[in-house]
């Protein structure tokens, strides 16, 4: 195969890139990642920007690879179940119909993110994540300043005395920060001195914002993701020096973050709410109709309602919403949606494990996305993540990287792009990728 590497890291004979057009695509991807943090209104800027980006890619060329068919199939089955279950509610409420429409749109974004990574994989993924990272920085700064009443209209960025940044819910804001936390932590583990300093500062910023959101689920998600990411780095790093570095930086980093958070918890305003939120016996969690009681009752009800209750109907039978995405799929779309959603998560996790050892130019970023997805899939047992925009971004980019990795590995080694001579982007560095 006669090929050479272009400045964007793709095989010229395999996927020719029109540079001016590709620059426009990259700019739109950056804007899409950036818009993901500004969801305080419906429709949010994210919906507008992502629609524009998907339209531009569709017009200028977008290929759906066969490797993405499981993603497409299970997302379609899930939404078909929602669409069938909403039929009895037509003519009455409008919110369930809107909910189904949003579900279809979110699924479309996941397929788009997966498909667009078939070409120019490294550059496209990097600009998308760069936009996401900047949005997380801005939202975190706003959240922290608002929490301590250091900016005008601070109450707009708070809810129940919890920081929510530029989101409309503290739990969504906190979960949004999980991926940026893992991105900068990966750079701390693998970068040089100045990289450690820069990204360590960002990690501290995100940690403070995360704490002030008082989202227990997100705390667990980030903690699990960081530990899992270190495990992935440790088992895939063949160098003793590299493994030792991971352990040393992990210990030192943990000590610094612990000290920093301890200082923050010395403030009475923070400590009192932290003590309340950190408790495991919240009134809405325990009891027959508490969060976990509803989970049991809801799954029992699923056996009696093969078509589900319909979108947004669970809260009319029980005191609150499911706060469990797997249960919500069964309740909102019946067995079809529930089994499709569960199958998609399981297939994504199982298939994702196959590529953690794959030596690709994007292996570090693959580890970050995989760890972030596994963490949010675990948190989905205690929260409704069904319409989280960043969840579908994670799902789509992970599937896109799995497809790209499969294609990369079956190429003859002499024709693989080595990414030499490509301007390094802040999130593209991979010290271990071949």
C-alpha cells in the first residue's frame, strides 16, 4: 500500500483530507465540545451547535463503518421502545413526547461522534476534547466564585446551596467534570515537570468545584475513574520506571489533593453541607419508598409491564423518579428499551476491554475515555444519566476509537500513520503509544 502521513496524521491514500474544509470541521468540533457545559436552557447552545456540526459533516462526507452497527442497532432498539411506550400518552402530555425526541437526538449525536473519528482520528478527538476541557475550566471557575459569592447573580449558578456552574443541576455539573479530571490526571501521570504542574493545577480546580457540587455519585465516579485509569496505565506500561512513576505520582498527588481538600473543609460553610451530603442514610435513600426501595419495587413492576409505563411516568407511581438509568429504560420503554440499553452498556464495556492493550497513537486517550465510560455506567445505577449530553459524547467517541483501533491494527505496520511531524496538541501527547 503506497501511503504517506499527512499533517493531520491520516494516510493520504486512505483518507484524503481537504485542508480548508477539515479546518472548518475541526473548528465546529471544538465548538461542540465547548458548548457542552452551557445547558441552563432548553434547547441549549449544545443542541444548536451539535446540529450545525452534524449537518456540516453529513454534507461534506461522513461514513458509517460496519464496526459501529452494534451501537446503531441498540440505540435504535432503545428508542423504538420509548416511541412505542409514548403512544398511549399522546394527546395528553407534551413532555413525554419531547423526552422521546431528545432521546433520539442524543442517540444521533453518539453515532455521529463515533462515525466522525473514522478519518483524522487524532486531530478530531483532540479538538473535541480541548473544547470540552476549556468549558469545564470556565464552568468550574464560575461555580467556585458563585459558591463563595464573589460574582454578581451568584444564585443563578447555585442550587440548594450546591454549586452547579453553568448547568441547571449540580449532579450533572459534577458528572460533567469526571472526564476533564481523568484527562488532566493522565497528563500528570505521563507528562514532564511543567505538564505535571499545569495539569495538577487544573485537577485541583476541578476537585474544588466537584467538592462544592456535593454530588456523592460524582465523587464516587471520579474516584473510581482515577483508580481505574491508574490500573490501566500500570498494567499496559512495560517499563519498570514507568510503573514506578505512576505509583509515586499517585501517592504524592493523592497527598496534595487530600491536604488541599482538608483546608477547604476547614471552612464551616463547606464542612456542614459536606457532612450532611456524605451521610449514607439520607431520608430519600432509605425506607420502603426511598431511592433503593424504589429500585427494587420498580424492577418488580417491570415484570408486570412489558411495554413499560411510558416516559416520565415513574414519578407518578412512586414519590420520585427512578434515579437509576437501567430501571428508567425498562420503565420508559418496556423490555425492548431496557434490554437494549443494558446490552449496549455490557457490549461497550466488554468490547472496550479488548483494546486497552492495543498499541495505537491514541492509546492514552482511549484509556481515559474507557475509564470515564465505565465510571459513568456504574454511577448510572444510582442516577438518571439518560439525557446527559456528555454521556453520549463518551459513548460515541469510545465506539469511534474502538473502530479506529480495529482498523489501525489490521493495517500492515509499514503503512500505519506514525504521527511524526504533527503539531502536538495539549491532549494528544502519548509517551507510550507506538
